[in-house]
């Protein structure tokens, strides 16, 4: 007689293997087909600077960019090492002297530019969230506030980032001039532009989410005489 437990184990194993084959094999096959079509197109399509780069050319260039990033990082590390040695020697000769730190002025690499872009986007989104989420909660709970902010939302929401950027740059250049700035003006201008672009969708989505709360919950909060902040936090 066959063992039912063994049959169940084999069946379960087949199910797991089949799921892995579907979830891994099908995407891998699709990616391989994409690479093949890309390679064929690259050999047959001619553009102004030559042939269209294929997967191998892109991989080679990516490797070159990574090597360039590593070389630039080594130069930066050597710069700061020399600066630390010079600082130590300067302070040894002039204990009361004032040493001015200098930043490495090398060209930013491809990967550093990616990191800078991500930092800019996340900083702008955090700034927008700090403003838009509280305003969205207020608009969602109060019809009067919602009516008051609706014209501004409809007016500023369609404005393109290309229109916001020069305005923000002018304001930052005029208003942000501390003796020792925490942020570069270019970074601050870009982050504020991202904030202005993500402010309105965040405000609208927050207001819609708060307004869609079941009225029964708000009635319970009113019966329990919860304060405004307690109602926002708990409901």
C-alpha cells in the first residue's frame, strides 16, 4: 500500500517547485527574450552617433562608470587624508590658529549624482508631507477649510516644475544667505521645487482619505467627547 503521507509530501513538493518555476522562470524567460530583441535591434538600428547601444555595450559602459566612481573615491579619500595631515601639522605649529576645512572639488560621478537626486527627492517629499498631511487632515475634517483651500489647490496643482524652479531659485538666492550654510543653494532650490510639486497631490489624497472615514467613528468620538488631537490620533 502506498503511504498517503509520502504522497502528500510529493504533491506539496511539486506545488512548491511549480510555483518557483512560474514565479522565477517566466520573468527570467521574458527578460532573456527582451535582451535578445534589444540585441537584434541594436545591430540593425543606426542613429546619428552610430549604432544603437546593445546590452553588452551598456554593461561595459556601466562597468566603466563604476571604475570611474571608485577612482574618484580614492582621489577624494587621498585629498582628505592629506588635509588631515596638513591640519595636524598646522595646529602643531600654531595651537591657537584657525584652520579652515576645504571640501573636495572633484567632479561628481554618475553614482554620486544618483545619490544626490534621491536625497533631493526624499528631502522635498518630507518637506511637502510635513506641510500637506496636517493641512489635509484639517481639510478632511472641516468642510469650511476644504472649501477655503480648494481654489489654491486648483490654481497651483497644474503648475509645472519648470515654472516653480526659477521662482524658487530667486527666492532662495535672496533669502538664504547664512554665514555658514547647512545646505547648498542648488540642493535647497531643487528640494523645495520637489516639495511644491508633491505638496498638492499629498494634500488632496490626505483630505480625501480623512473625509472618507466612516461617520460612525466620528459620532463615537463626539459621544466620548474626544479632543481634536485625540480624535485625529485615535480615529
